[in-house]
């Protein structure tokens, strides 16, 4: 059931990333067409694309954690015996978990404070933009837990070799 929920959540995040990216592309393209062909501009267009990029960064980081796609140097890890590999990866996940948990926890007061401020173009609270940090952080934490459980249970390809 946990893996099914993880798959559903991952699919939902992937669709959200796709939708945000598509909206950003369409808005930026529309801005260019409107500005250079018709001489008018959307007052909220650049703001929407900037805020979309913030959300893409944190949601994309969560997906990268899920797929183990973050950059890393594994030269020394590859020198260790294969039997230690699951424990090393879990240890690395614990370190990353601590960092992401701190980032997420620290971003909550910022998000709350920004709920009072309104964006000039879109007229939405800035807190909705900074909400990307705790949301992305919680997703990363869930993916790190799932990844650690898979490593310890031998469900990953690398762990089973």
C-alpha cells in the first residue's frame, strides 16, 4: 500500500510539474507575441513564470530525490564492499533527511509571514510562492524514507546485486 501511495504521489507531482511548465511556456510565448506583434503586455505574465519556476525547482528537486538523480561523487562508495552499500546509502539518506527537514521546518515561518504580503501582478499572497519550500521538502522527506526502506529491504537493483 505504501508503494502504491508513493507511485500515486509521484505521478501527481509529475503531472503538476508538467502543467506548471506548460503554463510557463505558454505565458512566456504569449508575452513575446503580445509585446512584439501587438505592442501590449500582460502585467502578470512575467510574475507568473517566475513563481512557476520557484515551484518547478522544489517539485523537481523532490522528483530528483525519488529517482536518485541528484549529482553525487560515488568513487569512494564504489570502493567499499557491496554488502555495505545499503547501509551507506541509508546513512547518506539520513544526512540528506536532516538537511531537508531543517530546510522545510525553517521555511514554515517564512511562508506564514509572507501570507500577509500580496504580489503586485497576480494579487496572490507571496506565501503561496514560498509554500513551494515546505511542500517540496515534505515530498523529499517522503521519498527519502521510501528509498531507505527499499535499500534496507533489498528492493533496489543496486542493493540486490
